[in-house]
């Protein structure tokens, strides 16, 4: 599911369709049934080649057909069969040339136009593929009826998703109309409706498919709810998806992240912890560590962050998180070292400076405290906390003049919100200022 699996109509998807289409026995062209006495030998050779195709002996069939088209150059069936054999050997350029010859000889042959379009799509030429498929959908299939025609519309929808989204939507809708049981066509129409901004129509279609147990539509529905910040609906469907797919760790990971986004931190931890124990993935460890920090489970956070730093020695945020976890465990000496690394790696992280200043103060490293606070002040305005911390650092260094100045600045902005510190500041001002 990725975290949420978004189904993109790409060349790869078309290639998968190509393989499916070519897995069948080539349809018989009408001229194949109307052979005269003077070309019975050629007809027998063609039958032999098609027998090889049915037995999936594509190389041998290609060899026989290459010989046949030299003598039967106007036989569209021979060219079509040759393209069929070549496509199964991933000789896409050769298959395109053979299918083109078949369509030139009979422009109204549905299967030739369809397979040409699919081969072109496999080659990456989506514009030419769309052109061939647009022709195919106007023709009558030799076999397969409406389902075959629906498959051509589906292919056309896929190859035009990026170049002509509205045409793609219409093609998906036509495929679904011709083959109502085709969930891929219905899902494609819903996806294109969502892309065009019609989220209401997309949601209705996703819900219809989801009710039948279509996992792809459930994933798309969850994605739609997430984008619209309908977290409760997304969570509800995630639970349903997980119930039907209990082995999907990606879905459980998505649920944990969603719960975290909703502020359900403890539920998120309960969801993610078993996943990490089963598969100690570094990315999951990082997510879980953030939740531990949020819930003040600092030892657990530190245990996850320590090995992550060893694996990512240039990640400033990891050092900040680890330093924070250490600091809250009163391991100030370790925290100071780690937080110094954090500010070295990212000199613009204000929070790292704040935490480092506090850790240095607790280590009685008052000179460092002052330097760090001064560096922080270049990035962000002072706060009551920074004034007070700087004042006490200067005070401990017996540098009373700057200490007094910062105590006064602190009292000027504290506004009665920090009664203990305000009492201390007034007391120290009386002690250090000359009478």
C-alpha cells in the first residue's frame, strides 16, 4: 500500500495490459479463411506458425513467419502473427513495425489496431499509442464483443491520462459502460474525476467499489479522505482495510501515522510498537521516537535514537531529538555534546540553540550558555526565558553589570507570568546593584 497506494496509469500499467492481450491466441483474419488453391502451401505454413504460437514457441514461430511474409507480403494475418510472436520476445520495435504493416493492409482490423496501440504504449510513445487506440475503439472486434471493445477503451484511457485527462475520464467511463463488471475501468473513472477536482463523484464511486471489497478503491478512498483532512473517515476505512488485510504492515503504519496526526498519540504508539518489534525499520523507529518524545517517554526515545544517529551522522534533527531525550533524563553532559553537534550541522535551528543553552547552564558551562544564547538571538527575538537564562549565567560568572541588564530586560517582559523567576530577579538586582 505504500503508505497509501496511489494507482498511476503509466506505461508499466499499459505493458501489463499488453502482456494480457498477447497471451491469447491471435484472432483469425477473414482472408485467412478464404485461401485459394494456388496459396494452400502458404496457408499451411501460416497454420503451422499459429500452432507454434499456441504452444508459446515464439522464436520458432517468428522464424517461420519471417519467411512467410517475404512471399505473402500482402497477408495481414501473417504480419499480425509476426508482431504477436515478436512482442512475446520483447522485440517491441519489431512488433510495432509488423503490427503497422497489418493495419496498413487492413485499416479496419480491430485487433491489429489495438495491439499496435499497446505495443506503442510499451515503447513509451503514448501519443502514437493513443492514435492507434482511438482508431481501434471505432472498429468491431473479431472476437470478444463488448468486453474486447471495453478493453480497448480502457487502454486508451490509460495512455491519455497525462496528455488529455478529460479524454481519459470519458474513455474510462465508456469502458465501464461497455463492461459494467470491470472494476479497473470504474476505478480509473473515479481517479480521473478526483484529479479533475470532482471529489464528490470520486468519493461516491470509491465507496461503491469499496463496498464490494475492492482494496484498490479502499486505498484511494482513504487517500481522498486524508487529502480532505477527514481523518475520522480515513481512520474508519483503514480499520476496515486492516481487518480484511491483517498482514498489511503499510496499512498499519498509515493508521499509526493518522492516529498521531489526530493527536491520538498513545493509540499511535500502540499501533506502531508491534510493527517495529516485528520489523525494526529505521524510518519507523524515527516515527516512533517522535511519539515517545511527545509523550515524555524519554528513555524509550533515546534507545531508538541512539542507533539512528550512528547510521545517520549528518542528520541535525536526529541529534536534536536525541539531545532533548538525554536532557530530560538529566544527562546534561551527554546532552550538551549531542546538541552542540546539532547546531553545527544546522546553524539555523532555533530549538537546538535553546536546548543547548539550557544543557550548558545545567553543566555550569556559563560561558557556553551565553555564546549560545547570543547566537540564538541572531535568528529569533529574545524571550523571557532567554533573558533570565543569560542573566543567571552572567550572575554566576560574577559579571554583574550584564547580569543586571538582563534581569531588568526579563522583568520588563515577564508580566507576572513567571512569579518564582521574577522574585529571584528582583532579589538578585538588590544584591548586585550598587546602593
